[in-house]
C-alpha cells in the first residue's frame, strides 16, 4: 500500500492545471531521440552528455519558474542537483495523486538525457510540462469523471495523439499497463503508457534514418533498441 508523504514545499502555484507549453500532446521532450544506432556517436550536447549542474542557494537561470525551482530543491533530498525515480514519485504524489514507482521510472527514462537514471532541473521543467499535458488530456477523455479511462477511451486518446495502433498492438499495451486487470487506467497508468510510447518513438527515430516511418533491424540492433524500452 503506497504511503502519501508530505513536504515542506508545496507544488508550484496552479499545480497541473496550468496551460502546457506549445508542444503537441504526447510529444517527447525537444531534441530527445533516445539512443543512437550502434556505431554512431551521439550528437554533441545530446545523448550521453551530463545536464548542467545547478548549485544550491543560487537563483534559477533567467526565465525559469522560481516556484518550480523551489519545489525541485525541496524534493532533492540528497542535494545532488538531480532527482531519481523515488524522489520524483514522492514529489508527484504530493500533488494529491498517487503515482506508482513504475510510472516514475518511465518518466525519468523519457526525460533523462544523460542516461544516469536521474534528471536535473531543466529536465524536471520539461517533465512538469509533459505531466500537465497528460493530465489535461486524461481529464478531457474522462467523461464520467471517474478518475479512470476505459479501454476505448484510452485507445481514442492514443489515436488522437498521433499513434495509429492496431487493435492487437493496443491490447498488448493495455495488458502491460493495466496491472489491476480492470480494463481501465488511472492517471499514473495512463502516463506510464504515454511515456512508453514516447520513449519507443524516440528510440525508433534514431533508426528511422530516412524519416519515412520505417527502419531496418538485424538481431543485434533490435536487441540494442529493445534494451532502451526495458524498465
């Protein structure tokens, strides 16, 4: 049974009801395409590069959200300048909605440009915007305000985000993320599914060199790509 944990710092004013940044629903963070194909070096400043370190006691960089920065400092328990999935889970659960550790792991994976299992403040800001979008999309599809999306509602939401999935593929996804086997998803399960799709698209884009929604894999490259989708 998950325990709700309190923090000295509240979530940023407005919580997750603020308008999202100008970025399409369900889109991955800018310039994030997962791991490059084997044998190709990562782009400068991209995959494999550590995020900028932000010292404590310092003001946030210009044009960044002061309240979000204060919240980030409050949940960064070890004062490392980065947060892991456990710190993220506690931070998100403090908004009043319980998030599973699996959801936190997938969100870290999707926004972790340095691939060290943690995110810095810049990545945290992008993640905050992404969660805002996901919650708004969830609420728009939750017609009966039950706090859950039915199998059909999730399929419609996924299709509206640009993922055209066949019924068999979608059923496999629902089986993976509907851990209660109720044929419906709560907010954290829905975000897990969206993060998985976003990460899959990022990884696939690294192999889709012609940008024609197709990629050729041998066994080795398939294993390499698949490893980035494992939790």
